C-alpha cells in the first residue's frame, strides 16, 4: 500500500497551481481518497476526483444551460420514454412482457449497452430477426425524440462531451490526469477519456491486491474472526463493539457486502443511538412512506376494505386527524368496503356534540385528499404528489428525505391511460436509495467493499462472509442469451468481483480488521459455512474464532414491581360494564358483585369458564370488532339475528287493533334498513340470506298459539341495572326479552328466539341461565302478583321440535340456589380464576363444583378452537400462554 500512496504523492507534487484530476469508480470514493491524502499531510488543493459520468456532466454543463440547452434524462425518465414507445407497438403486441415496466427497463438496459459498447444499429442477426428489428426501431425513434426535444441519455451525454472536446468548445478541466486501476470503462467511456487526456496523457494509479500467504502475513496480529448466529447478531456485535470501545463511532468503518446490511445497521443504530452514515443511502422501499403507499395501493385494490386501512391510520408517516377515534367509527358503523360507505364516518348526526362535528369535518377533508391519490384518473398524479407533500407527517429527516425522493421519482413518470400512477411509482422505486451519507464526525461510516478501500480508521468491520457471499452475481439479460451477447461483442453481464474488492480492501487497510460470518441462515433455518477466503485467512493467521450467540436477559423484577404489574379487579361505573382503564380492586367482593351490572351472557360465561369471565368482563379485554368480507353470506350471525328479531318485533307488537301486519312488507322494510348499516354483498348472497330470514320468520309465526296474548316484544330492561333479590345478594341485571305472552291460565311465558342450533342448549341445560334470569326480570317488570309459568327458547333454524320450554315452578327454587352459589364464586376475588371448570350442582353441599362427568369435560376440552382468549389460556388444548 505504501507504493500506492507514493504514487499519489508523486502525482500531487506539482503543487496547487497545477490542476489535477483523478478518475475513480465513484465520486464519493474519490472524496475519501483525497481525505486519506490530507491525513498523510499531502496537499490536495487543486485536485479533483470524478467518475466518468460526473466528468461528462461537468464537461457538458455549459451546453445544458439556457432556454435551448440540453436536458439530461435520468434512467427512470428514459425507461418511461421507452415504455411510451413500446405501448401499443407491434413489438409489444408480439412480446406481451414488453408492455410492463420491467419490459421497458430490460429494453433500455440493452439499448444503453449497445450504445456504450458502440454496436452498430444496422447489424442484422439470425434467429430472432423480428425482435431485433423491433428493438432497433425503438432505438432509432428514441434518438429522434431526444434530438428533437434536446434530451440526453447517458450514452448521448458521453457523445456530446466527446464532440465538445474534439471541437475544442470546452476548456479542459485539468492539466494532469490519473486513473485508479479499479476503474472499468466501456468502449465509449474509454474513447471519451482518451480524447480528454490525449495531449497530456494519463497516469495509472495501481491499487495493490494481495492474496494467500502475503495477505495473511500483512493481517497477522491485527485481524479478528467472529462467528455469529445470524445476520442480526452480526449487526448487534458491531454496534456493541463500537459502544464498548468508548471512542467516537467515526473511528470505525463497516464494509458491507450488500445494501441490506447497510439498512439493518442504520436501523439498529438508530434504535441504540449510534448514528450511521450509509454511503449510497438505504433502499427507499424500507422507508415508512413507501410502506404507507404500498398499503394504500392494497387498500384501493381490495375495493377499499376498511380492515386494510385501519393499520395504516397508525402509520407514523400519514397525517390522520384523530386516528384512534376514526378507527373506532369505521368499525362502529361497519363501513366494511366500497368507497360510498366511508361517508358514514363524516356524515353529521343530530346528537353530535361540537367536538364530534369538528372531527367529522376533519375526516371528510382527510378522505377528500386520500381518495383522489389512489384512484386511477387524470388528476391522480397531482393528488398523489399533494398527499406526499401535505398529507404526510414530516417530523424527521427520514420522512423528509423519503418524501422528497418519492416526489422526485413521481415527477419523472409519464401517466398512461388506465394505469394507476401509484402502482407505477411502487414498481419503479426498485433499488432507489435515500438518506445517503458520507464520513462525518461522530458517525459510524458504512459503505461497500469498493468504497471502503479509500477510507481510513482504527477498526474495520466486514460482516456477511458466508459461503457464497464473495461469488459475483450474474446479472440477467432477458432479451439476449450468452452466445448472442458474445456474437455482438457484449461482455457477459456480471457484477464486480466481491472477492477482488475484499482482497484490495484488506490490502490497503492499515488498522484493526474484524471479519464476521453468519453461521446460520434464519430465513432458511439452516447452518452456513464460511467464505473460502475467511477460512483460508483464519488458518494462515493462526487465530482462534470467536463465537457470538446473543441472548437478551429479562430484567429481574422486585417484589414491588411484581405487585404493581399484577392485574387488579376494577369497580364498575354505573350504567355500564367495566373497562380495564378504570381498574380498581374493591375492598369487598360481595359489594363489587352487587354493584356490577350483569347480563345473562356474562353470568353464563362465569358459570362455564371463570377465567374467560375475568378477562372479558372484569379486565375488559376484548378483540376488535372486525368486519370481514365473506364469500358465502351477506350477514354475519349477529346482524342476521337482528334482522329476524326486528321483523318479529314489529309483527307481534301489541296494540295493533286486531290487524295482522304483512310479514313480507315488514321484512322488506327491515332489509332496506339493514342495507344501510351492513356492508354490501353480491345480489345472490343477499337474496339467499333474505330467503333464510323469511323461512325463520314463517316458523316463528306458525308456532304461535292463538290462545296466548302478546303483552311485550323486545322488552329492554336494566340499563342501569334492574335489581333482583337472589338469596343474600342483590343482583343487578340488564337484558332484552324477545317476547312475553299471557297464557290462558293468567300466568306468563317468556320466549327467546334463537337463530342457531339447539344442540348445546338441550345437552347442557344447566349451563344456560337465561330462562331463569328473564323469568325473574319479567316478574319484576310486570309488577306484584305476576307469575311466569314457562320460559325457554324457540329455535328458528329447525323445522321440527323447535321449542324448548321449561316449567318455572320446577326449576325456580333450585335455580335460585345455584344462581346464589355462582354469585358467591364470582365474589371470591382473592382466588385465581380457572379455565373452564364446567360447574355442576352438588346438592349435598348446596355448592357449585367442577364437573367430573367425562362427557361434559370432553365437550369443552377444545374450547380454544373458538374462544377468542385461547392465546391467553393454558387450558385450551394445544395452546399455552
């Protein structure tokens, strides 16, 4: 390496008055090279570094100014022009794949190669003659358009620079020239460089490459070898080492084999507070805004399914007014899908308070901005740009950089009829980068193997040295095979040799080196060997390999912390069931039971599974009420039952002066209302559910005994808790009785409609308390002296034997004892609730005990199949907490 720095010193010895230029693989690498020279005390004033591209841009800068100046086309803009030429052409009709963004990219990649390698356009080939002719026609038309509009592709830029040099229309940028040996030029680029340097000549600065024993001897005593369990542990190890050294991160550098390592290092460094500068930037597809746009496109493609939008409302890049409340409203009004139903959340309502009215106006403005950005239209591009500029949160440098880059790419897109601009944007982002960095004080520098060759520091980390990591990648050439490329004089498309780059880097680095290899591929769940060079250096250096397997210890909790973490039992506010946010443990369990407003469902849950009761009703843990699109029905179980209940309520409603309403008219009326509240489905599915509801309604009407008189339908009670004495307890109950009939005997019957199957009710009647509870409630509501003689269910799904009624005289006394015992069990707040004990009545002790009946145990042994709390329960078969 000393020879190389001696060459650099000799090249710069003429002093600052002599302008000098060094050609490097990239301009950023050139800057690093000059910084290395400056650290060695060499004068770098008057020295410029360029890549061949930036050099051509500087030479043509004068021709690219003014109203009639040339304008350079970025790669993306050029591909868009090619896509426009291909669209509807005979070539694209014959080869459908060329109509895609990927097809246009492949065509331009080939045409650019043909220009850079100076392959004549008139060359005729055997075989795919029509394809070749079509490609040459696209090449010719693209050149004509560029000349007419004064546009420059990359090959055109080189040709213009070459013409300006030959015409002496531009002043030469330097008096002495040199080129790094690692620079690779195409024939057109080489012609440009030779034309520039033909008068003064150009020196070759050779960057040495050692291998084998010579490289091992140079690394002896300053190279560590580390085996890590996966890529994540490599990243953790590097950052841990940087923090442990106690030095500034800028004293170290990381040479990464691919951009994914750079992104992971940047992401983890951001989390740990270690600033990381990634030369060349990180992939734009990893940005928050790209993920947001991808989600919005999926939302549009799904037909505006609300469950695809709700997660995006929490995206840190989207500026959403009142996002939590908006999510709740979207589910509350069952928006489901289709654009029109979103108006439900911003439509003003009579009972809205001023605060809610303001929220609805903000939501309307939000969706007015969102819908045009995702819908295919002539105005989509402008709306999408406006969304990125004004509808996204720019609270960090990350989001600002991503927003600017995405808007820049969007501006380069040519809109196509019937094609989503959002989809175009997502497709062309590809390997675009943002947040590009360079060495800076206090920042850990991360770059490719090639870029790091010009960097200096105390320690160099090189991760990712797995078995195949140093093999050059074959770059696909979709339009030409290897033999065809060879006949044309085009080289085989390969990436630069990572092995050669690594050897050069290890040769020139003068500080400590840490080589890391991932010994395990997590994605494929398999062990991985080391790269051959890693193993060779490990053996020849005589070093021992360090093994790193990170484990994250859980912090030990003190007794006070454990006590604070333990869930407490909340007291219930009046008029509603408890929420976890207001959790306070009452002093007296009986007092808590007497102030809680129970429903029949909550008491039945406590009887069947105290643990679920504790989670659902005491802690208030519940799953979101997700509305899913069903392929086999229109209405879910709950809304379908509501439809049937609403029709039967109107049909049996007392006080109709002896007139019998038409059930078909009632059904049509209720269906119309249901269509406003439930997401739509196909006509076939909607008609099938309506017909099923019609059959259920007919069965309920047919079962009615004319000797009875209906005294109440859908009788709601106990919003604040209807107080019912149960032994030593005062039970507060709420609910809704479907129908109360007066019997010829003067007593009453309580009927509850069920649209599900009757099996569980018939096989386990002791698990269901609704008949008893509604009997007690009805007698309280009807007044002193009223007596309910019958209570039970009418199963509308079944065509025969669909009534299940109990004589309350036979079950009342025993049922009250069991109910009191259940309330006593609930009041034992100092006990841990158990999962699914299947209580049964022990008449000898007048208490409830877990059943020993195998039939009942087996019936509930798979409760985790349907229980929403199965992930929190150790009792569900096959599940553990």
